[in-house]
C-alpha cells in the first residue's frame, strides 16, 4: 500500500507532534481551523493565538523549532519499519476519528489494513487468575475466528492472553502501545510484539523513543476503546486500568462487556461491578455479537458471505473450484449434518465433525448464522434454515 502522505507532508505532521506544549486536543483544534499542518506552520503568531494557543506555544510553532526533532523521528520511524498515519489519512480508523480527542498522528507497524476492520477491545488485569487467563484466550480466539479484530495493550496478563489467543487461530489483533513503537514494554513480550507485527498490527500515538511512563497508559486506553465497537473486561479491580478503559468506552458511546467471576475473587470485583452498572454479561463469543449495532452486524454478514460463497443446496458445487478455507470446508460439512426440523447440539456437531477443532466449528456456525443459513436455539443447539 502506498503511503497516503509524502515524506515532506509527514515531516510537517511530525513537527506538529513534536512542538513543545502542544497537546492532542489543541493540535486537533488547530487542524479544525487551518485544515493542515503546513497551514498551521505558515500562520502568524497572532493568528495562532487567535485560534486559542498560548503565546509561548504559538511562538514555538512560528519558530519551527520542532523540525529538527521531526527529521530525527522520520529517520527512526523508517529504521523501525513504521508508517505514519495522520488523522486525515483514509487508513485512519473512522471510529477513532470521531472521539473527543483523537490522536492527530499514529505510528503503525504491521498490517495497516486491520484498521479498517471491525474491532473489539479486550482488557483486564496484569495479574489474572488462571480462570481469567483461560477465558481471555478463548473469548479472543473465538471472536477473532468470527471475523473480528481484537485490540488490546500488550500488557502482562489479560492483554497478553488475548493477543496470543488470536494469533493461535490466525486472526487479526492490534496492540496499542503506551510508548514509542520502537520501545517494547514489557520487555518479556518482545517475541510477542514481533509476532503481532508480522501477523497483526502495532500502533501508538507516542513518538519514537518515548519511554513507557505510567501516565501514558490511561492515555493510550482511549485509543483501544475509541477504535473498537466495544470493550470486553475480563478481570480487574474496581479502580484498575481496565475499569478506566470501560469508562472511556461508555463515554465514547461504545458497548461495554464484562465476564462475570467469583464474588470471592478480588480480580472479579471490577467486571462484576460493571455488570451491576449495566455492562453486558459475556459467557461466550455470541454474547458480544448479538449486541453489535445493525451496521456492524451487516459488515460481518457481508464478510461471511464472501468467504463462504454459499448458495443454498448447491453450496458444495459453488465452492468446488475454490481453494476452500478451513472455515468454508467446516461450514459445508455443518450444512450436511444439520436438518431444518431436528435441532443438533453443539457438542454433537463437534463430535460428528471429527478432526475439525471446536473453535473452527464455532466460527463456521457463526458465519452460517450471520449468513441466514443456520439458526441457533436455546441450549446451544442449531437447525438449518429452509432455503428458497
């Protein structure tokens, strides 16, 4: 994919980012007035002050003192294999652009096309119980297998479990850093970061070389929630970072999901409280899907129909010439097993399909259900829908 900004344009965006005293919100306000970084730097000091800037910040912009730092940032980004995605770039996540304080500039490394997919944030404590780690891994894998991209912060604990669960099923995952994209935090996740860069995407709003200061993480959490259709909290205390992310999600008009846990566990206090306050209780991947907005579900339906290319009873003939994916093959096998008049339980389906894994069966059922070919009944049983 060709860069949406030229090197010269990128230098202006970086200079805007590196200007001392110019925060995210003020930079956004300037862009609303002047429309581009180039126009901001061409403006006079009085024009900048009229736009709401303090005299000292306006002077910094007029002097162009940030361009040396910007040039160094550009060099370091190129060495790290990072691309720059300004807020005006068509690749910039549309949902993130609509929040109160969107980052004017993102640094990205990996599959930038994932920014255009339907995302769900998965967050939680850095010190999960075994239950929390297993649940985060499974739910993330199932949601990814269903076609959603999982966003998280690559922190220890739940974040790491979520990313790994997605990678295991070959899904899409995005790690949002609270530091420069060349600064891996925590250090033990260096291998995971490389795996995500290869199969998923790393992004941050912090410049190259920026350390992982504690105050950065609540700031980056608004990106996780802002890009996503909703945020799923697995474990965490009442005042944890995941609780902050859930609060941000609610303020951004995103769905808030939570996995219930034992009342005896401190790590379940946060999600249990969120459920009491109105968060959607999640026991399985479908609990998330059913709460998506109509247009988001339509996106998944279109994606599923395209990947399956199923047309009623002739689905096997239709797909005979395609290099069928595992999901497509599993879906066709499921259609052969299901009847429109006799429900079949999920366990029986998995057992009947032999070598097909349970996650692949679940993913295929989800695609078929969204495509209108299968209907789920109470008790995790399924029937085939009559086709015209």
